[in-house]
C-alpha cells in the first residue's frame, strides 16, 4: 500500500513492542524501512520478537528491558537510546488492563493499571519529548488508546480513566509543542484480538475464535468482524510517515464503527453473577502469574 522505503531513516521506539499490537505495528514499521526499538518487561519475549521480525522483514530491531512505571528507569533507557542516536518516532503502546467490577478493585488493582497507562505513558512521552525539544529536532508520537476515551467503559474503569488522560495529553501537547515540529496523535483500536488483551478482557473467548466469529460477539460490529493487524499497521505507518504533518492532536478510531453503536463491555458483562466474576478473576490472575514468571525487570 505504501512505497517500500516510506519510513527509511526513521528510528522508532515501540513500548510494549514484544507482543500484541506493539509487535504488529513494529512489523509494519520494519517492513517500510524504519529501524525499530522495542521495550518491555519481558526481555525473553522481546528478543524472540526481534528475531522473528528481523528474519521476516530484514532490518534492525533492538530490545530494551524496561518497566515504564519507573520514571528513573525510563529516563535512563531513553538517555541510552538518544546517546546512540536520536529517535524520530515513539509509539506509546504498553498498557495493562483487566475486567473487574469496580467495587471489587483494591487500590493496588487500580494503581497496577493507572501506573502503566497514565503515569508510564507520560514518563516515556516526557523523556523523549524533552530531548527532541532540547535538540531542536522534529518527532512523532502515537499513543494507543481505546474508543472508551469517548464513551467511558463499565468494568474497565481504571483503563478508561487512564486512557482518557492520555487522550487529553495528546490534545494538550499537540498545541503546546505545535511550533516545535513534534506532533502527537493517537489511535483508538476496536477489537483486534491478541493473546494478552483477550486473556484479561474476554477470558472466555479464544482470540483465534474471535477472528472467525461473525455470528457471535462480533455480530454487534457494523462490519461483522474484528480488525485485521494489517489495517492497524497501515494506519500507524501512515501516521508515522511525513506526508501528513498537519494532522496533529487527533485520536483516530479504527473499529469498524463499533463505538458509534454504543458498544462497550456493558451489555456483555452487566448480567454476570458473583460466581461468574469469581471465575473470571481467577482466570485473569492465573494469566498474570504466568506472565510474571517470564519477566526479568
Ligand atoms: C481484580 C486484580 C485482577 C483481577 C490483578 N488484580 N488482576 N483485581 N481482578 N482480574 C489486582 C491484584 O489483586 C493486585 O491487587 C493488583 O491488581 C496488582 O496485581 P499484580 O499481578 O501484582 O500486578 P502487576 O504484576 O503489576 O501486573 C499488572 C497487571 C497485569 C495490569 C495487573 O494484568 C499486566 O501485567 N498486564 C500487562 C498486559 C495487559 O494487561 N494486556 C492487556 C492490555 S489491553 P492486591 O490488592 O490483591 O495486591 C488494553 C486495552 C485494550 O490495554 C482495549 C481493547 C478494546
């Protein structure tokens, strides 16, 4: 869809780039000639992804172990990256989420999500953005949000609150940094099934089943299907390229128009009983424990 070298010469950092949507966007940046840097908490997962993407697309993918919840760790890693060579693009993709009745959340449960999505995204944006300003270099930021920045979302209140904050950061920084050549936009993906998100948001459904499910849950999507990674990869590539620099401060939904139907988790989850919620929590926590076992930072 684009010229092969559309992103040639660009150095792009994708947070949470080892898996899920971050890995898929990295694949397309690499395909269009960018040098890709990925960071995340699970170094083993990052390294496997880097190898897979380089074997498939060629080019260079570098890995950095980083938990974006630590501001000093973020600053150290961004400093190390800029000392090698300045970045041209940043994708704020790292996130945390799980469905839960809000009354069942502990403070730590709220903080687990807000500290990644709200605080961590700001730390990375700040560390990268201030270096671009100091160097007088242009830069391009994309944050991965969700359509619940416009609708709110029952049963994922910490994520809805945090992502809405990043939506506001996108609008605010686009105006504050407009003259500097640093621009900032966001993508609000609808259903793009990935292992990590599905285990925490739709634990009763296999992400592969969701892809072929046109008669079940996704019959509520006006297009009758979930999104394809190539569609997301193309949008991220377009936003990262230089042809649309006047596009600034926008959050763009890519969801087959699902949010316009008023579709959030509410309809699926409002009728669940106490025992259903207990079972869902156990299933999500067992996924979290398995992931934790793979972490090294
Ligand atoms: C209630 C829960 C819970 C659950 C965890 N907690 N899961 N509470 N229901 N299902 C509580 C724990 O009990 C604990 O509180 C607190 O949260 C912290 O738990 P930890 O496991 O110690 O947290 P941590 O290791 O920091 O893990 C963070 C995480 C985890 C967010 C909880 O899920 C994670 O690492 N996620 C990363 C990947 C991810 O979430 N991907 C999905 C992104 S989807 P107590 O009080 O018991 O100590 C997304 C939006 C997509 O972002 C939008 C699609 C439309």
